[in-house]
């Protein structure tokens, strides 16, 4: 028995040596059967990547193209905690703010397509190509859509001590050419910038755009008195409304927020063109194995459907999207890119 085992081991080493040489140099083999077996040996290492059961093999990073502290950051971290438990691997949130989300997006587009580095993207992902002449990624070429996570209702806010009590007051104040009202956004070409320009165009207002690297930073300056107003997600601004620190004037979108039901929409208030709701979702680098993308989507979907996470999302002012998948999200992104391109062209938003 021992002699037979040594013989098998010897043959195994011999085959491994020959197969490695054949993988490198492509020599012809006399036996078709041997050639087929060697082909399997050559490709075995690559086939392992497509097995979703093997994912993840190490820590997973969620790249968030915004600063820590905002509502989306809190959602990413909540999902990360649940997924870390499920996957048995750490899930790290890497905040990469700036350039209207392009810095974070590029870092994922150029990353390892194994599923271990994912983009937790905002609406800005599809807006930047319509605003900037040069964008460091191509939405269709560089990403594999995983799934949409949630919609993100947004409203226009002023400080609670502002003399502006409602949207009518705001529109009246913004007619003053001698003293334009300033509004904050999380970057040039971002949703919030476009909302401001759409409002300015619809009502012929004098508004001064002030871009930031994240909505949390714009909120800080609003509270500190550096700017007159800002667009902000319900997730980030809702707690400030409840704390009596800011006043919500109008909600972007066609429906009111369940978190701030007393705040009318712009449409209700007689302003058209501010009905495109923000969202966020997950994308992997292009080339990530389809089986891995599907597994990540299934696991994210399960996490979003978890009552603790879904309640957390709603508490933060977001509306969970639990019926998304890679195919639906891809179609959604294509439609969003077309819609925002049209709106951006109409408002004339350009790099500043």
C-alpha cells in the first residue's frame, strides 16, 4: 500500500510539473485525454473565482464617495455590520469625498474585479458625465451594477432662526439682485446643485451656488451661518428639523416624505421641475464574475429586508428598495443617466 501511494504521488508531481510547463508554453500532447486533463489543470485556478461560495475571501471595502457623518454613511455602516456577520469577514467603509463623487467612483472602477471593493454610489454617478467634459470612468464599461439600496428624499432648508418661514418667503427673498441667497450642495454637478439651478430657472431667482465635499459639511455651514440655505437629504436633515435647528421649506419629488409629512413638495408649492428623487446603490468593478455579483446582490437584498436595517433606513429618512437586482439596477441606471442628462442640459449646469 505504501509503495502504491508513493507511486501515485510521484506521478502526481510529474503531471503537475508537465502541466505547469504546458500552461506556460502551450506544447502539443500526444494523448487527447491527457490534453483535456491538463486543460482542466490550467484553468482550475481561474474557475475558483466564479464560485460564489468562495466569496468573500478577505475584508470587503465599501467605497463611499462622501464624508463620514451623513445619512448615507450611516446606512453603509449599518449594512456593513450585518454583512460582516453573514460573510465572516470585515466590511470597511472607505470615505472618499470630492469631485462630485468621481474620486471614489474612479478608485473602484480601477480596482480589483473580485467583489472585495465595491462602490456605494449616489445619483451623482450618472450625473457627472453630463456635467463634466472629462470623467474618469465610463458607467457602461467600468462597472457591474449590483443593486439599488434606497431612494433618498431631499428638501430645501434654512436655519430655524431665519426670517424665511416658508417657500414663498424664500422665493421673494431670492428676487433681490443686490443680495443673492446662497445655497449649498455636495458638489458641482450634484443633484443638489441641479435642484438649485432648476429652482433658479423656474422662478427667475438670484441664487449663489456654494459646493461642498459632502452634505454634512454643507449642513455645518448652514448651522454656522456661512450660507443661507441648503438642499439636504431627509436622512441628514430630518434630525436637525426635529431638533428645531433648521426649517424645511419644500420636498423634492412627487410625494411627501413619511418622515416629514408636513413638508409640502415643490410641485404642491407651484414649482415645477424638481421631481427627480435621489438614490444610492452598490456597484462592482466591470469584470467581477457574474456569480459573485449575484451573490453580493442576494446578500445585500437580505440585509435590506432585515427589520433592523429597514427600520434604520426609514428612521434616517430613506425608502428601502428591496426588489432590485443586477439586471433591474442596470436598466435603472441607463434610464437615470438619460433623464439627468436632459435635466442638466435644460438647467445649464456646468463646471464652476
